[in-house]
């Protein structure tokens, strides 16, 4: 299944967003447990993508966990989140050469990771994560298309990475995990 465009993917309903938030509620701030499972699954499903990442994955796991949980937490601010995701998609395309074909692997790895760590996992929660991930992907791909066309990504007032993000942020495409400032708020 290939990713759908932003015109085909509406923001998930509030009940769907609440289910996704609930599945992450047991994760303490700064936890990389979800990211650890995600990357294990991703590299198992798509071994060729491993070379896109640094050998030492700790910082990457922290950044991915921070960015994902911030997106989930702020889904009730869809314009802000969409702007952040479009910038992230443009950055992933421009700096890492991420292709649309990579996104389905990421989605499957993410849903599997959540199922492995959530004590309240159910088939309806799986569906909720798929809907949220499709919306995330549609926004990131829109940003990637804009980058390919030479257009700047849609910016929100607060979507830029927080000040203090490290210079190697380009490699990972996510904000510095240890910075308490949200890239979305």
C-alpha cells in the first residue's frame, strides 16, 4: 500500500487521537523504549535503511521518541503539527534522500513497536495508530514534494526546531531530545 496524499487523509477524529495518546501514556518523559522497539522492527523489515543512520543510535532514538511524542501530544493543534511535519518531511527528503517507498516500512515498524510496549493494545488501537500515521505521512510527504519542487515547506509559527538544537540535527531530522522546548508549541 503506498502512502496517500494530504488531500486523501483527514485529521483523525478526537476519539482516535485520544486512543493514540492513551497508548503512549505509560511512557515516562525522555523514554526511548518506543524508539528502541521501532528501530529494531524497522531494521528487521527493511535492512537496507540501516545505512541511513549513525552506528550509535542512542541520540537518534532520543530524538525520534521526542519528536513522535510531541506530535502525538499536540494533535489537537493540527495546523501547528502539520507545519512541523512538512518541515520534517522536507528535511528528511533533502538531507537523507528519504523516498515515499520508505514510509510504509516506517508505519509498520511503528505500529508493531506500539503493540509491543502498550499494555492496552487492541485491534482498535492498531487502527487508530494507522490513521494517525497516515496523516503524519501525508504531511511529511507534502513537505518532501515541496522540497523537490524547490518550494519552502509550509511554516507554522512554532514549527522550527527549538533553539539549541545541535548542528548534527540535519542527519536525523528531529529536534534535540534533551531540549525541553517543544518544536510544535
